[in-house]
C-alpha cells in the first residue's frame, strides 16, 4: 500500500457507515474502509484473471474445484499434524 493519502468524499447508506465505524474500532473508519476496498480490488483482479484463464482453457469444472479443495484440506491437515507438539516416547 502506498504511503501517500488523500482525502475523498464518498456517499454510503448511514447504517453501513455506522457499522463500519463501530467495527473499525481504534483504527478508525478510514482504515476499515481502506481494508475493505483493498480486498474488493484483490477480488476484482482475481475475477479478471479467472476470466482470462477460462477464455483460454475453458470453464473450471465442479470436479476441478472439488479436487483442489480436497488437496488444500489434505495440505492443511498435514501442516496441522506436523506442527502439533510431539510427545516423547522414552
């Protein structure tokens, strides 16, 4: 993220703004909104990347999604079990 900041005026529903202000806590509304917009930009860029990949290789199938989820679960389980404290058997 860049260090330079600029003040902007935006409009949003009051209830959304108040909820964001409350959730922003000590960091404040600006930090909360900045984080939310940053996440949205990342999602938009990912959606564009997926669209390009699907245009070149065809749509992603449910089977591919399921296989990838299963691979992530296995990797997570392996990491969790390898980082768990080991008991000495002496």
